[in-house]
C-alpha cells in the first residue's frame, strides 16, 4: 500500500472451492466487508503447512472481481492457489 493510507482492517477467508483453474470461491461476502469504495484487495496468501502468510498483489493475478451476498469470487489467473 506504499506510504499513503493503510487498511482499516484485515479480513481472512478460506478458499471453499476451485471450480475452474482460474477461479476460487472464498468464504467472504458483502455482509462481511464494505464495498462502497470498491472491492477488497487480496493482500496475503496462506497455505496450511507454510511458515507464515506471504504478500500477494494484483500483479501476480490476485483479484476479487465478483460480489455476491456470500461468498466472493477470486480470480488468481496467474497465481497459485
């Protein structure tokens, strides 16, 4: 996020389903996060068994593009889920 504004809060969600190689359904919806200023931006990725979460970015392909009541759709097109 650079030197400017910082996120007011962090939300963590599990990947619930990977219906296609470039789509993941995550357990987070509009009831869980505000979306009036745009969709949340993925910032970290954690895989069980890893030492710690790692930073991710839209440049890697991480993007939330769909908004449903529950859950959201994440598109890790160039990322490894």
